[in-house]
């Protein structure tokens, strides 16, 4: 007789392992620097780790709950203490970015060994009572790439710090005498189309298109020194057309809004490179203002120079946006809409810019 095996009861899922972590905040660090004003930082941490109960008593902090989450909480507080020891305050944004970096590393999505503390404490430039530093892992890698390479492309959406960080590196290079001048340029696409309709001299007509570069300079240098430096040629701000026929030696050169160059302009600019110079090219290939049918030099150059020695492409994403949080969500929403509908910037190619520029 064949015996039918007795059905086994289904295996019960194992409860997640529980753990407890305990750490003491050194007396030299007031608890408000760790927990935030009104416990704002603590609330960010509690929201990010719902499987861990975090308790604070005096300068003692404990976390109890899921072992995996508790381990991440422990690492987060360790990283926060490393940042605080440098004298730099922790903000809600810095805590959120630290958590994102730790989770990316934990899931294997991170492709490097940089820690949150290393990213958040890398100073580029201190000026006028404030310090400019990268705020995300990709920003740190972008800044590091500028140090290591002669030509660097910073490509990404609005608000990712592409131009601002490049400007900070340019000012740092000038102040440390690595270069003798800074040259800032951008294609004045709209000025070229409507120049005759604008009042004033040529400089007055193109000034609105160069204004963002001036604004960044005023953030990083004594405003009273800028006219003197510009008069001496130490700092030059000019439209891209003024670069033709020149060889730029001993200079830190930034081409901004490079998505609005055509392939010929991009080649012209790149071949201006002289001895002891460095070039940083920034742009957002999702915001191209070229006439319909004109290819973007920034899009094309990625296929031409990718892999060339001493040329580096840094690509930033919506997660690197350091403006209002909503900017990152807007960038993601446009990208999703375009992917779902076969559009570019929310519009079909036949209605505006051509695709494949």
C-alpha cells in the first residue's frame, strides 16, 4: 500500500532579527547639533527608518528594532559625528543625502567607497563667510574629475551645481596661482536671434545671457575686486563667438549652456585649449534652445570623445539637484512623461525642437 505523505504545515516567515545600538554624543557637541532645532534632524531620521525605534536621553541615543535598519542608523550617527567634528553643521538636507548614500551603498547601487562624511566635508572654496562644497556623491566625483583631468564635461539637469562648482574650482585655481586667468563663456543663442531688437551696445545686448556667470562670481569674490580683475584681463566673460581664432594658455576656461552649441562651435571651442589650461564644459541636454533641425554639439561630442584620455564626462541626475526639492521631482516627472509619450521636454518634435539634436 502506498502511503500518502502527511502534508506539512506551510513554513512561517521568520521574524526579522532584532538588534539594539547605543551611542554617546561627546559633551563638546551640544545635542541640538545632532538632533536639530526642535528635533528636526531626529524627525528626518525616524521617518527614514520606520523599523527602528530611536530614543534619546540626555546625550545618550539608542536604536532598537530591525537589525539591518539599526545598523544603518548606527552608521548614520557615526557619519554625522565625523561631519560635526569638522565644525560643519548638519542640516535636514545633509541628513537626507547621507541616508540616501548609505542606502545606495548598502544595496550595492553605489560604485565607489566614498562615505557621506567624505562627501559633505570636502571644501572647495571659502569666501565671504561661507564655504562652497559638494553636497552629493556625484558632485564630489565631478569636482574630483576637474582636479584630475584637463577637459571635463558636467552634464545634468538644472540645479545640480554644474556651473557653480566649476566656477568655485576656477576661483580656487586662480587664488592658488594654478592659472593666471579665468575665462567664462556661453553661447548667446537668443541674442543671436533677436540682437537687432534689443537696445544698447553689443555688450549691453549680450549682458543678460552672461548674467548668471556674473552672479556666481559675485558669490565667490569680493564684488569690489571684480571690475578690477576684469579690467586687467584676469577674468574674462564673453560670448562663445569671441573665442574663435584664439589659443587660451594658462587659463581655467568654462563653457556654460553648452547644449546650445552646434557641432562646429563645440569643435572650435575645444581646439582653443592651450598649455597649462583646463576646460570645464557644462550643459543640460534636455533644455536645448537651438533652431529646429540644428544638432547639439554637446550631444554629439559625447559620442566622439567618450573614452579619450584626459577627457572626462560627469553625469549628474535629478538626485543631485540642490535647489528646492520640487525641482528634482519636476525633472523626474518630465523625464517620465517624455519616456511614456515619445516627446522631448513635454513637446513633440514636430511642434518645436527636432529630436536627435
